[in-house]
């Protein structure tokens, strides 16, 4: 699986940095290496959000909904990469994800659940925070800006734009600054975004 993941990471980086009209900048002020597994959360603006997440680290499991899993356009790539559909609820996914986390894989979740049409960050669902709590993982926020303008939800043609991917500081399970349980964390970390 790691070979496939490395191949997809290389492909994602290649695509991201060679998209016509799109300049990409990654800000990593905390020198995140992705060596330690985490639940990586990111805002969701466009179909190409996946490419920007996949380029960060090869050891990722991206949770998807059933629509993406069955997509005729990129469902095959998603299945090839062993991403995981959570159609039966995230609480039923813990036993399947735990062995991958033990092998060093991080889990990527878009807590909004759907792409924002306006760039406004919608309500965060609790699943990512529930998963982090149950698996004892840090939450690693990644904020993206400009991806929704580069390829809006309702369009198929790239626009000239600047995209910024900002990797924030990890939030450990013992850090109560954003709440003490997954319900509070989902609300407080959305405010951070």
C-alpha cells in the first residue's frame, strides 16, 4: 500500500505545482513532518482539495463519502489509494482504521462534509473529532485558501488564482484549549478556521 501512496503523493505534487494559472504556496511554520499519525482536518472548497492533501504526505487515509467512492471520474483513484468510505458511520470505522494508524498512517477528514460554494467555512460535523478522541490522536488542522476560487464547486475549468495551504500546530488529546470532548472541539476548532 505504501508504494501506491507514494506514487499518488508524487502525482498529486506534480499536478498541484503544474496546474496552469494556479500558484501554490505551503506554509508550515511549525515544521510539521507528518511522522506521527493524526486526524488531519481541512476545509473543503473544491474537487482538487484531495490533490492538495495527498501531496503533503504519502501515509494518508482520506475518508470519503459514498458519492466520491462511486464517482466515475475519480472513484477508481480513490479506491486504488485505499481511501475509506464512511457510509455506515464513522463510529463503525474505528476498528478498520486502528491498524492503519498503528502503521503510521494519518486520517484526513473534511469536517464540513461537503464543498463550500462560497468559501465560507460551514458547520463542522463531529466525526473527525470523535475519531481523534477514540483513537487518541492529535488533531492537525490544515487551512486552505483559494482552492475554491481556482476550481469552484459548480465549474470544471481552472481559474487564475493563488492557493495557500497553511499547516497549523497540532492539537493534542490533552489540550483542553479547544474543549474537553469531541462536541466542544468541533465547534471551537471551526472558530479557529
